[in-house]
C-alpha cells in the first residue's frame, strides 16, 4: 500500500463530496468528468479502500480521513500565504471579503469605499455568502476576511484556527404591515400575536413564534417561508401576508408599507463578528478594512 498521493487529488475528492456530484466537481475544477473519476479511483487504489459512495455521493470513513487531511493542508497553505502577504506590507495586492446579504448591503459599502481611498492599488472582491459556507472558504483561502453572526441565545464559537472579533450587536425587531392593529404600539411581545400571524424566519431559533398567544396554528393560514433571504420575508410582510422577526440591519431602509417595532419579552440580539485565519501576521489592507468596518458600524 502506498500512502504517497497527489494533494490535487484531495482537492478533487473534497469538491466531489462538497458538491455531491462528479459532474459538478468537474465543472468547478475545469476537468472532464472522466478525469475526476480517474483521480478518485487513483486515490482509492493508493489508499486501498473506497473513499466515496457513489449513490448518493458521500465520503466513506476512509474518505473522511482524507478530507480532514485536505482541510488541514488547505488551512496551513492559506495561513502561510496570509503571513507572507503580511511580511510584504505593500499597498497593492488583493482583499477578498465575504459577508452575508444584510451586512454586505449596509456596513460593507462605506468600509470598502474607505479602503479604496486609502489603498487605491488594492483589488477588492466582495462575495455574498451563506453563513454555513463562510468558515470553509476561510480555511481554503478563498476569502481573507468574513463577517459572520450568531444569536445571543444560540452562540456559536468559531472553529479552531480562526479568530473572530465582535463587530456589533444587531437587535431583532418585529415587523408588521402598516395597517396592522398593533402598528401604533411602542413595542410588541411575540405572545401579543397569534401563531398563525407569523412568517417564520431563521431568526426564530428559540421557537418563539410557534409558542405565541394561542399556542397552535390558529386558523391554519400561517405562511411557512422555506428560505434564508430576510429580504423575501420583509417583502412578504410588506404585502400584508403576516408579521416576522427580522434583524435591524436589514431594516435600515424598510419600505413605508411596514412598521418596525422593538420586541419585548424576550429581547433578542444577533451578534456580528469579523472572522479570519488565526495567523501571526495580517496584511495592512486587511487590518485597515477591519478598522473601516468598525467605523461604518459606529455611523449607523
């Protein structure tokens, strides 16, 4: 048995498992599907065990060992690249920022404008990301800095190898259609509204809307929203289809057809962070961007 294998084959295996498809991995990597199959087969020959179950595509136990090795290699290489860039301390280079949608639309633009002014030679890339993808992209070196979040009542620590720093607290508010009977209140508790009034969103980690005043689905007209884009939920409220819990950052430019009220009993917070690889050196442009993000938050 030979344990010497090409690290590029590990990248191929990671793409196959992550995308759940040999064809999708081939398209992403720029290979033919047969080339991807050959690389996986070569890995299996050298390891002496199956690394992928084909239908549905998933890693075997041996494959997971290789995926863990690939993640460690990618993180080490990304860390080395980051530290080398920090040694250069130049004014050029590239900054790749990842952010979820409401952060990308609010605090990111003024921060990037400041970075462009102070580092005009830096090439800037902004990627709108789903939260679940962010840590993997940092480890693979595909982004340099990310804005992440968790909820105060459901904290999530960054994985080992990453460092996150608190950026801001983002209160969760109740959003109602402008003609709602409670639109004139100073604040609203979830229990003030029947359960069938709610448009569920991923904010509802604590199950608040499921345990509202009447304790059930009421008349059965509740709208179940299966998605992650808060803007869609906001537009559903604006159309008069229900009420929702949404973060304040999304509501800075709320349409006039909704009313935004503080929530009481309980009060919920979404917490935002900057997150990057835990390295001994950080490039000047990344450091400046972290400062500019904090300045943008202070101006909200």
